[in-house]
């Protein structure tokens, strides 16, 4: 998973700003002239998508980020709703294809936001503001354990023994280490379930 230092690097933020630019251009067309409230509201909602992504990212905690991503997703829905409503006012036949493309763009951004929200909800990282030394050490331990399991599962260890890359003593040592790490992981999970 990629790690981003600033919100400007986020692909979904970039897509949201592109969407806002599309909306601003579309609502500048003649068909939207004299539709002041609709134009103002759709522009605000389109711009709100990227602004909420940025605000959530800058807050530094995963729960805050998720909260603001949901708001961004809501603004995406609001924008799409107004795009679906606009042609009902009449006089927008020439803009219909552009309106449909913009609405589809909204749907794509919304799906990106949903995917990110779901991955964050399933993440053990609580955000940079909450990522203290203890959390960092626990995270590093989990990453090391996952790497260890990937590299030294029973099958891989047995193969290394057969190929002469490790000896019988090293194999037992690796298996013991794996058992200790698994016990640590289970203890952490059990402690975490009691805290909830």
C-alpha cells in the first residue's frame, strides 16, 4: 500500500479536483446561464469533495479521515444528484452528453472514496496523530511477523533444509521463533478484543 505525505499526492484528491474543474467548466456553458442557485450549489458541492479529503487527511487520525471521506462521498452524491436534476429544467439537450460524463465521473470518484474508506476501516493503523512509539513498535512487529511467515513457513523452511541452506538446528530455531511470534500476536489480539 502506498504511503502519502501530503493530500495533494492522493490519487482520489487529484480525481476530485479534476471533477471540480469539469463541473466549473460545464456550469459555465450557456445552458446553465440564469440558473444561479443550481450553478452555485453544484460548484460548492463539487469543490467540497476535494476539500473534505484534504481536511480529513490533515487531521492526522484514521477515524477523522474516515469521517471526512464519508462527507466527501456525500458531496459526490449531491453533485451527481444535481447533474441528474439539471436536464429536467429543459434547454440542456446540447449539454446532455457532458452532463452524463460528469455524473459518471462522480460515480468513479465515489467508488474510489468507498474503497479507501473500507481499507481504512480494516486497518490497524489509527493515523499519524495516534501513531505513537508503542503503536509504531506493534505495527513493525506485525509487519515483521507477516514477512517472517511469508518467507519461513513450514514448507519454505523444509525446502531450505533439504537444499542445505539451513541446518536442523536452524530449522528448529525458526519454528520456535514462529511459535513465539504467533503467541505474541494472539496475546495482542486477545488484549485488543478485551479493550473493545
